[in-house]
């Protein structure tokens, strides 16, 4: 097993805690799935740091809401496999609706990191372990397998690919099956983030203990840049699937 995976299963004690989150006065956040689990812990921390939710600006959109392994065959109202619909298509549509607000907020935000505007996608370590080489098999999107775990992995790999395609600052978090409070810390920090709030690399060298799997890095790049173009292909599929709602 890769060092990076071991390090996520047996994460070191967090060196980043709620106390390290600076004051968030004047910042506006949306956390999807904020009613329970990791999202609820995240909201608690943000409220304690004076974040707001009633504003005409938006600094951070956390695409955190998600479903994991519902009964086999579960579909959305539109007839799409439920995990792909909830974890990828809904958040993509929501993000697109909010992009004008994020962009207008970014236009007036100052350049320092404390006022940056971000979209955060919540993926899973599940992606790095069982995902097929190259990330997503496009055929499985059109004809989802009966295996609900495989569909969850596809949806969370989809989150990774959407993060690399989203036209705002790209942030990706990987909470794990530990306490929601600790997982919320992972969503609160950095760029490509693994438990607990550690910033990992994306060079594709997993042997160093932290980096994303090499073939998944390749999936995030276009063919002309030496990758497979899977992220762009997945983005295109999601846009097509949500076209009627745009
Ligand atoms: N917990 C982990 O160990 C772990 C590991 C890896 C990745 N993740 C990811 O982290 C995120 C949060 O996980 P969690 O463990 O905190 O989950 P959770 O406790 O099950 O909470 C999920 C949240 O998503 C909301 N939600 C589900 N379907 C929705 C929909 N169609 N529309 C709007 N909201 C919806 C739920 O709201 P309702 O209750 O109102 O439906 C709930 O607030 C998910 O994306 C998950 O895949 C979690």
C-alpha cells in the first residue's frame, strides 16, 4: 500500500485545530450538507469565527453534501444513479449558479490569501484505493454497475476531476471515516488536503507519502499536456447531463 494511504488511515495527531482558524469577520460561506456530520462541525467552527451567511457576497462554497452507498438501484428524480446525481451533478449545477456571485466577490476581494474566494470539493480516500486506472470509466456513467461501492468511488473520483476543472481556485478535501470534527478540520485547510488538514502534493509520486496517485494526476491533465483528458471529458458529461436545468 502507498505510504500516502497508510498515512491517511493512521493519520498523525492534528497540528491544525479550530484554534488555528483565524477570525472570519465579513466572510460569507455556503456549506452544503451543513445539517449533520462533517458539514455541521464545519458550520459550528465558522460561526464561532464570525462567518456569516446572509450577504450579497460569497467567499467560500463548500460542496460537502453527499450520499454514500444507498440501496442498490437508487435513482434521482431524473433517473440518474443517486450517488452520481447527488455528489457530482447537483453540486456542479449549484456551483454554476453561484459562479457569478463568486466571481463578483473575487473581483473586489483583495489579493491576500485571507480574502480569497474558493470552491471546495469533498472527495474521499476511497478514490485512491479502488478507483480504476485513469479514474473514471466513462461507460460506467452511462450504464452504472449494480455495485453501490463502485458507484460511490466513481462519484468521489468525479469530485476530484470536477475540482480540477472548476473555474475558481481549486480546493479538494479528503475526510476519512473518523470523527466529523476532525474531518471538518481537513475541509478547512489548504489546497489538496488529506486528514487532518494536511496539504498533500500532486506530483503523482505516491511513494513520498502524501501525493495523489499518478494516473489520477494524469486524468486531471489534457492530452496535449501529457494527460488523458478524463477530467475534461467528465466535466463535459456532467454539463450535458444538467443542461436542461441550466
Ligand atoms: N464521513 C466520512 O468518513 C467521509 C469520508 C470520505 C468522504 N466523505 C464525504 O464528506 C461529505 C460529508 O460526509 P458526512 O459523513 O458528513 O455525511 P453525512 O453525515 O451523511 O451528511 C451528509 C449531508 O449531506 C446532505 N445531503 C445528502 N443528500 C443531499 C441532497 N440531495 N441535497 C442536499 N443535501 C443533501 C445531508 O442532508 P440531509 O440529512 O438533510 O439529507 C447531510 O447534511 C460527503 O460528501 C462524503 O462523501 C465523508
